[in-house]
């Protein structure tokens, strides 16, 4: 809420909500809590109250060190012309692992060194900036190529699966048709054999009756 009121230029309300929110900071995780204090520090930097901003930033560092905290302190000490402290925090901020964020910090650090008339160091940082930027461009290019190859291979595999899938489907249809015809022939054969068996049975019964009649005639 304090950031909303600050953006509305209602600084009294913003100050009020900062004070109200501070007791609840202890319930945040150790990684999130420093960011909360950093946000308050940014608010005071915007108000040009650098002393209060430094208090919150140093308190943030005592909980968990964040690169952004080092960066903000470097900016403050640079503005206050405390070169040694500023330099120390610039170097810590440059340990940022995210290449893109590090590039932004390097550029600002190089500008600050130029303002301090430390041209040799500024030139070295600029060269590192260019090297890192080129490296990042190469990585992005490789990632782009890798993604394109992955997409191409995926499409190729899908095409192959579709092609082979059609053949598999045709083979399955052929097998199913063959099985159906075999079953049909088998059923016809069984049916014919049943008829033949019934006919043979009827003939046997007929012969048995005739034989019985002959036996009866002989007795008479």
C-alpha cells in the first residue's frame, strides 16, 4: 500500500503504511524479507532521504545478501561522493550471476568511473562489458539455433511417426482382414463338417434299422 500512496504523491499515507507493515516483516522468509526492506529503501531514495534508505539497506544485508542491495548502496555512496565505499559495493554488485543484470550494472559502474576520472579502469570495465555482451549474444544465438534444430527434429520425428504409423495401420488392417477371412473359412468348414457328420449319423441309423428288420425277418 505504501508504494501505491507514494505514486499518488500521498507521502504521509505512505509513511503510515510503512510503519504499519514493519512489525509483520518478521513473518516473511529470509529470502523475501530483505526485498521488503529494499523496497522501503527505494521509497526513501526517491524521497532523497538517503540516511533512512541506507539504514534499511544495511538491515537487509544483515538478513540475506542480495545483489540488488549492493547495487542500491553503490548508487547511494556514489551520489554521496564516498568513493571507497561506493567502489566496494559496485564490486559486490558485479557478482550478479544473471548476465543481463550484470551488463546493466557494468555499464553504470563504467559511467561512474568515468565521472571519477578513473579512465583506465572505466576502459577496462567497458572492454569487459563488450566481451560479456558478445558472449551473451553468442549464447542467445546458440540457444536460437538449438531451439530451431529441436523444432526441426520434432517435426521430422512427427512426420516419420505419421508415415510409419500409416504403414502400421495398413498392416494391422491387412492382418485383421486375413484373420476375419480365416475365421470365416474355419466356420464354414466346421459347419460343413457338422452337416456331413449329421448325414453320416442318419445313414448309420438307417442301416441299423435295416439290419434290425433283416434280423426280424430271419427269425420268422
